[in-house]
């Protein structure tokens, strides 16, 4: 097994854990909503930023800077202490109903 992969369900913390795959609008809203809950929340996305693509053309026209339409996911969820952000889902263990992910 790759030393950088680990089982999300085996992560330390509270007994219950919710895994959200994708850091789009729905994933971020779900993570924010569960931010104060008494459960562990893991958000897995292959980018470390959230991009508002509808304004991408304004960046191309130099009306906005790239920092205006992209924000780091960890910064967006910084107030939610029970939320962990991981890099990329590598697979899942069906018998454990748990994804595995790469730290990063």
C-alpha cells in the first residue's frame, strides 16, 4: 500500500464521520453546514481551491485578477474545526463503505 494513502474511516476523532467528495458549491455548503456538528467531516477534492468559473472570462479580459474568483478551500472552511480537507480520492473499500484518500 502506498505510504501516502490512508483509510478515511480509520482517521482519529469522533466515532461518526461524514465524507464529502467534491469542493464545489454543494460540497462547500454541506461542509459549512456540518461545521459545528459533533461529527467529523472530511472533504475530498482534487484541487485545493474553489473556482467560480462564471467569472473566468473577466479574468481573461483583465477585468478581475485570478485571486478574485478563486479561494483556497481550507481558508473558506477555516472556522469549521471539525472539517478536514484532503487532496484526492484514490479508491474505496466497499466492504467498509469508506474511501481512501491522499494527504496533501
